[in-house]
């Protein structure tokens, strides 16, 4: 039987941040990771370069049934705090787009940073460790494949359900329920859309085609790029919208962002009356897409010159391009999702410490909690901030 001040379940971004923070306070901290190494999701993120935070991080970039919950942790451990830690370890980084910060070289550097800080703080880490039971009386008693452990505090940092091939399970939710916590229903977030029938076939034909667009879902819209795939629609704007989409609802695409398509077509009609609609549009978006769209949105105009098309009909074609309503069949689900929406109900946690209001000494952090960030480094910042918050008290 080994005694620790705090045991952290999960060696991801939030768990490692919590451990090193607790270790700095002189707490005897142990991280139990079920897979063969810590930081696996960090390693695969950002195309192997880890989009580790965002310069514009604020609570407005997060979804939760308790919207103000994330404010305290994010304000007490900001993007600038993590950037300072990156610079302390001499890791070169750059801003890509929209405030997103990436390592110049490799996401392995972020994992190495966290491990080095854990080592310096005396944190112990065990991998290949499956926890089979947890109980709590005067202390938390854990039974695992690596032995039995006691701890004053227990931190659930087990992540969500996204990317099960990397070992994601519902263990954290089950453990929280064991101690009386409610779970907000979970679903895949930041995930590509899939479609059925004709539009699925169109996506397959356009697979690999990308363009700037505005994608709207629910009350939110996102202006970035979209990417057609052989399964459906992906790209940053589509992924962002997926977190706000509900099954059965439409999404709306604006394929000419920043342009008044009606004015463009009417002005071109005056200047180039002999031009074809597809010729003009192919200057503004990929030709392959235009050739597909003309058969879907304006089949009657395929061989008509602009001068022969009424202004009303041109305006109608423009509206189709900037208000193209589609109904996804589904999303690709947890297999491809970057995050999990929903999770442990944050109403039952302290926003300052991440401690359970139902079970003293139990803390919940990171993706397992009902706080989900937008694409672009926000979910990592929540991991750093919530892990730091818990590590100051656990």
C-alpha cells in the first residue's frame, strides 16, 4: 500500500498540469495513466506541432451548460502563463491564424516540458495502470493493475470519449457517478459532418476541394475554410459549427464570404453580358465546385449568358450561393471528434478549486468536465487552467 497526498487519474494535458502544480507545493503526487505513455493526445494535436493555446482566449470561446464556470480558472492561469512556461523551456513557436500558437518543431516538446516540470516537482508517473476500484472513507483507496494506493485527494483527469483508438473510455464519468455526480449527456464535438444520398456522392466527387466559407449552425456562424471529403464536410468552419449543431437541424453555407454575390453578378452582367455564370464564379471559388453547383442550384442557367438571365434570377442564384441550406445526416462521431461535449456537471464543482461540492477531496478537470472550447488551442488552455486550479488545492 502506497500513500500519496494526491492521485491524478489521467496523464493528459490537464492531469500533468495538475500534478506539477501540486508537486510544486510539496504535495506527494502520483499520476496513473492507463495507456503506454502520457500526453498521447498532445502528441497527435496540431498535425504533430500542438496548438497549445490561443492568444485570444476568453470564456466566450467555450461551451457549457454553466457558461460562467470556466471564467475563474481561465483568469487565474491565462494563455500568457502557459506561453511563459513554453519560453522557459526554450521552445520556439509561431502564430498560425486567428491567434493559434503552434510549436515550430514538434508536439513532443510540450510533453517533454510537462514531464520535466513533473520530475522537478517530485511527481511520480505510472503508465500501463488500470484502476479497477475506488472507495472513499477517511482517504481515497484505489485498487489498480499496478497495486493499491491511498490518497487524501483524488483528481479525475481521464478525458472524454473522443478518439477511442487512443484509449478514450467512459471511466471518468462512471467514477463521478459513483460519488453522486450528474453527467450532462455527451456527444462528439469539433467533428466532420456526414451526409446521405446525393450530397454524399457530391462530397466524394469533390474530395480534397477546400475554400473559405461561413458555416452557420444554431445561433453561431464561423468564417474559416471548409473541406470536402469522401465522407462529407470538414475543415475548421465545419468543425466549429458541429459543436452547435443538433441532429435534424440544417447548416447554412455562405460560399462567397465578404462578397455581395448579387451585386457581383449584376455588375458583371453589365460589363460582360456574353459571359457564362460558371465562368465568373470559377474566378471566386474552385472550378470543380462551380461545375457541381450549377447542376444543383441553377440547372436552367447552365448554358445561358449573363445578359440573357433576368436580374431576379441572378439574385436568386446569388442567394443560393450565400444561403445554401444543407441537412447533415450525422457527424463522424467520437472516432474523428477532437473533443467531447457535455460531461461532469460543473454546477456540482467549485469554479475556484475544481473540487466536488458532493465529495470533499475529489476534483474534476479537463475534458471530462462539461466545458468545451472552440477549435484553435482553447481546449488545451482549459486543460492548463483547470489543472492548475485543482493543483493549487488538491
